[in-house]
């Protein structure tokens, strides 16, 4: 027995002295309490690291997760770790969120002390972690890819177009009154008056209407106009009973005539009253503008696809189909029917904004010349929510941008109607968006990727600089795989409950973010460093284990070096043992170093410490022994990096990790639990 229970020896001594006084006591037996027997049994064990078979696995590391500050204090935590373990992993203090400040500077003082303390204790450090989505300084990372402010001259203004009526493409559809009807001829609005009318308002019409204007703001109305003779007439901006009126002059030459008005309403017509003018005048276009402080027009996309993901639009009708071939959307209609009888659709989760102007931009061609009719719809009753103008096409690609205003507050569907075209319509780079005015400009995806590449490089270079002389194993990429889609990477795209310290490098750098991280770790570290990728639930979701292995293969195909794979194993006493075995076999087959990186174990059904029975604690001991034995059995010795006990002690009630659960090998008073014996027996093979 290596540890003697002094209280128990004292009790035995007292009984012995008492027997000298009264011989009858020799016949009286008292059974030891089970807790005393169990503690005597556990005290017979040596320190935990003594059970590692160094002859079989000379490089095996028995590790523990620690609080950096508690370890640096060199108190009980320090002594406990130094006695029982070979290696330490800081739970938080070596992560991006702990080091990188909001201004981008990095504070490595705690890490430098941690390295010095570990050297003094004679234990190694497993670096954790370089590239992760959690525990990041997301405030800083988001700030460096935020919209950039655009600097303007504070006295400068820009001309903002409120509306244009261009008769080269637009019909005349305004109100008119009097004996003369305006007509569009050869792309010009033509008005002919053969004799003077009694009043100037006897000939009047809206040359443009539905113009958004700003009450109290100066607006300019400009017309490109000429007459058969020089003359004057009245121009008005506003609405019935509330107009600002001015007199304009025209000549026999084409000219742009500009007049300033005060906006009196927020929706105006431009009206011409020309009853006193005799002759013919022509108008090419009319434009309403105003001046305001400069800003940037920013597109806000509600749909954007180049169809590289292979996902077509939905749709229906006339046996038509919608497929993606070579990154292009193909809409095929077999025969001519009514245009609405073959449609492609995009449904939005929330309605569009009534009164907002939306833009449609795309590349389009057809197997023959034709047209497609885009528009918005209220899917509850199939009524129009605002139609774009029809878009013509031929057999050559062309780029088009059209716009329309949403006219229903319940419009939540976009449609292409193409039933009256028989053949194939090809579409690429489809975008639907509205525009916002702002004094900032979003970075392009390429600019964001370039900025974050620099930030990742700066972070890894800084960490390696202060630790590379002593830290020679790294969790380079942590928890990359998605639980619900285990062959793909995690993503923050569309996530509405993002934590304050959550940031997904892969959403900006793509699949190669891990390639970059491993290359940077190798570049700035030491040649002997062991570089790991690490994830959780690999024993629970075997597809996730396979997905991680596939990702490692991809990383190495891109030229980066991955030395090992870590499996966290935050498990319970009822975890499926067959899956644990399957996981170890899959990991062993990679030929990589394999590390159990964060092993801890709860009682089935989340039993808290106070409610754990002797049977629960024994089940925990048995499962710890099983895990350790299977690791040593199924992972070849040359691939055994080691095992890290993530929580050596049971978890306190106030802990953020598995709070109040008896997950450790020791209880909170540093007394060994049956789990200690199970773990030690697993290491020794007993």
C-alpha cells in the first residue's frame, strides 16, 4: 500500500489499547463502512501516470484540461496535475477570444507564464486551438470586414434622379384634357395645336406621373424638347390643387430645358399646359431630380445564384422542366400555350416590401428568339404583386437589368412565365435585389477573404512566436464538421442565434480555411510539431467521423500536412460501445496519430453528483476502463499520441461545462472515485 489512511490507523490503535483493559472486547466485531473500504482500495493505487506502459508506447501523453490561471498559481491544481499527468491543455486561455483584443492587438502574457510554469512542472502543453468558430473575438473579426466608410466633401452634393419618362421606350399613359391628344411617334411625344385656345389650360396633360418627390425640397424638371416655332407654356409639378407652376420657353432647336420647383407632395405628376401655343412640339424625355449629400447605393440581395450549386428553380405547368446543366439554369417548355401556363418560381419566407423598387439582373439566351415575363405574385390568390417588363432574348447571351415596384404587401413569390415560348431558355447569374442609400460600401467577398487571410496569418504567427520553443503539438483546426450534414463544414450562414464569440472562418475563406491554418502552423511553428484536427461526437455519429477523415484527405490533397486526428469523447455511461469500437477502427485506418483529446463522462440521463449511486459510479468506472482499453487495443502503438482527461475533477454546480455532473476521476475534494480505478486499470491492462 503506497498511501496509508492515518485516521484508520488511529482508530485501530484506540481499539487495541481498549482491548488491554477489557478482554471481552476482543470478541466484538465492527464492519468497516463501505465508503472506508472503497477509499482504502482506491488509496492503494499509485499516481495515474505511473500506469502508462512507457515501454509499449514511449511517446504516449496522459493529459489534463486545466484553467490557465489556476495552474499558474502553483497551488493545489498545479501539484495535482504535476503528480498525475504528462501534459496540460488550457481550456480557454490559448484561444483567439482570450488573446486578440478589440483593436487587433494580442496579449500573450498569460500564455508566456503558462509555458514557464509547465516547464517548471515538467509537463508538456498541447496547444488549443488555432482555428475554431467559437471562443473567437468576433467583434474584432467582424469589424475588419465591415462596410467601409466612404469619405465625402461635406459641402458636396450629388444629383439624385427621382423619375424619368423616356418616350424612346415608354408609351404615353398619362392623363390628358382638351381637344388635343398627345401621341408617341418615332420615340418622341408629339403634341400638335392648330389654333390658340381661349385659356392656356385648355390643353393640358401629364407628361410624367407617379414621381416620388420630397416635400419642401428643391426639384429640377428637365425636358429635351423642340417646337415647330418658338413659344412658351406652363409646366407644373405636384398634384391636383397643389402644384408649383413655372413658365418655360422652347425654340425650334432641340434643347434641354430645366426649371426648378419646390416639392409640395410626396407623389407628383409633371403637367404641361400649352393651350396658347400654336404649332407642333416634340419631347424625347422628361426627368425629375433633386440634390442631396452624396451617398453610396448598396444592393441588398433577396436572391442570388450562379447555379454552380446545381439547384434549379421550382416551377410547374405544361410538362415544362427546370434543370441546371453546367452551371446554367435551363427552362424547357415543350409547346406554346398561354404564357402563364409554364412558370418557374422562387418563394421567399417573408413578404416583400410593398412600394419598394426591386431589380432583376441576369444573363439570358434561348434556343430561338422569344420573350419571358418576370414578376412578383401573392401566392395566396395568385394575384400580381408587381410585374417587370417582358424581357426579349435571342440565341446569343445578353445581360439585362429591369426593375419594378411591388404593389401588394403579401407578395412573396417571384415568377418567370414562359408558356408562350416553345424551346429552351438559358439563364445565368440571376439576382433579385433592392437598393439602399448608405455612406458605407460593403467589402467584396474577395476583399473579405483577403482581410481574414491576413488576420489568420497574424494570429497564428503571434501565437507560435511565444510558444514554439516549448509547445510542439497543436489542435490546429477544431470542430469543423456539421452535425446535421456531417460530410460538410459547419456554417454560420442563416444562423439567427449567433453567440457573441462565434465566427466562422470557413464562411469567408471557404473549404481551404483549414489548408491555410495547417500551412501557417507548419510555417511559423517548429519542424517537430504535431498538427491535429479535432472534433466531437465522432463515436456518436459515425458519418461525422467519416466526414472528418474525408476532410483530412482533402486538406492533404491541397498540399498541407495533417499529423493527427483528435476525438473529444464527451460521453456518458450508456454511450454505444460498438460505435466507440467502430470509431477507433476508422481512425486507426488513417495511419495518423490519434488522440482522445477531451475525454469526460457523465452518468446516463444526466444524473447530478448528489444523486449518483454506487452503481452509477461503478458503471462510470467500467466505461472509463473500456474506453482506455479499446484505445490501447485498437490504435497501434505508433499512432497513440495519448489521452487527455478534460475534467479531472467532477464539475461544480456553477460550471459552464456539464454543471454539477460527476464527470471526473476525482471528486471536488480531490478524493479518488471508482472512475480513477477504472481509468488506471484500463491503462495498465488489469
